[in-house]
C-alpha cells in the first residue's frame, strides 16, 4: 500500500514545478512568472504587466491562497470549514462565500442524483487516500459513510449552515482550486492587469486575450507525464481537469483513486480517464469536471446542457478524445485519437 502520500506528493510537486510552468507557458519570455506550493498543489501564474505591478499582484495572490486555507480547508483547525465540521461556535462569521459554493455545487449534485457532492467529508475521511496511512475501508463502513453524503443533509437557509444529521461533514477538495481562480480574477481586475494565466493544480484561469493571440492550453495525458493534446482559448476562461491519476493508493494489485462515486462510496469507475471543463466560473468548472468524471461521458451531456457558456473535453480509457460544445481547435498527440463532438 502507498504510505505517506501527502508528503510524497508535496515533494514531487516541488520537483515538477519547472515542468509545469513550461507546460503552461511554453518558452515565451514576456511577462513575469511566479510559482510556489499551497493548497496541497503547485500553483503558478504569469502576469503580463510591468515589474512593479506584477510583484504587487503576486503578493496579493499569495495572500489570497492563505485566505483560502482559512476559509475552506477541512484540515486547518483554524479554518471556518473545519470549525463547521467540528460543530464549533462560529457566531459572527460571514458564511456567504461558503454558502454560495455549497449552493452552486448542490445544483450540480441534483443533476447527477447526488453521485457528486461537497457534503462528502464522511467518505473522504474514511478512505483517507491523501493521508499518511490510507486504508481500504470495510463495505459496512463505506455504506454508513455514504448515508452521510447527501447534499440535502446541509441547510443553507437564512444565511446559516446547519447539519441535519450527526456525522455529516463538508469537503471542498473538489472545488477549492476553482474557487481560488474565482478569487484571483478579482485581484487582476482591481490591479488592471491586462492578461494573465494562473494555475492551481488541475484548475487554470486564462485572463484577457494575451494581446489578441489567445491562449494555448495543454491537457496532460492521464496515463503518464506527457500531454494528450493542446487546445486554444481566445479569452477569459476557467478550465478544470479531473482524473484519478494524481492521488491514489495501491493494495493487492488494485489502484484506488481519490474521486468517489457517492452511489456506492467507491472510487468512480466510468469510461473516462479524465475530463476537462471550460466555463465562466472557477467553482462551477471544478465541480462539473469532477461530476462528469464520476458519471461518465454519456451521462455528462445532460448535466452540461444545464449550463450556459460551458464546454468539455473527454478522454476515455482507450485514449479516444471527444468534445462537447467546443468551438476551438484541438491538436492531439500521436497515441490519442480525436473523435470530434459528441
């Protein structure tokens, strides 16, 4: 079994930070690049501005990452989410942002019969895939946890958050990085940055038009560290990719990844190796990519049809690539086949 995954992940991510920057930004020497480690992932961003403005914006973005941890982390004992899960006193705290995230994710949950939800902390804690000592839970414990992972078990009425059953907990791991992109865009607007590209793990924000050139975004191969293909984005977009290839544990020859289907509490086993969703909201793109990965390509279409300005790129387990509502160009690597629109 894999041991110490969180520590290993951090080390690997720091080693790979240079390659991540090259993957996102190519060899372009214009602009100012910044990177670091936070939110349990490599983050990186490139700002097209003068040096003074770029340094100021960089400091604000890094501060925003700290604020994220204080709001949404399920592990930081000082965070609001941790206190909510522990049923601690949070009187006086403004819960508006958390409530907005929950409500957005609940809409996605309703479209996939609650197979995806941010009310999933009981299950993610049980599996503990990203922890130091992950285990394979018993079927009985999994079923008990699944019963606590229904979106309707958390109320957001009247500006408050109430848990309607003991043991119900929130876990924003599936949308936290998209939320960070949502927060960064306001900083870019405030500081009058014309163009920027920001990456938090599998979530990317393209801001502006890169001087009219547009952005080229690489999609990582779910099967190794190469890329599956490249597509174009012409303007400001939120791009999130979900797949089971980054965090997992292995036991008895089986691999168990960290994205769970709340139908049975097991790692999802759809026909997909990864899903990339392009939207005008970071939280929504993140939530949709996770939900679509769980339910599979055919079931994803009815979910995506419910949202405007949303497109997707699916990579199946047999290395075929399909697009949904996608108008841009897509270039594949030789081992993948682009099948076009579904």
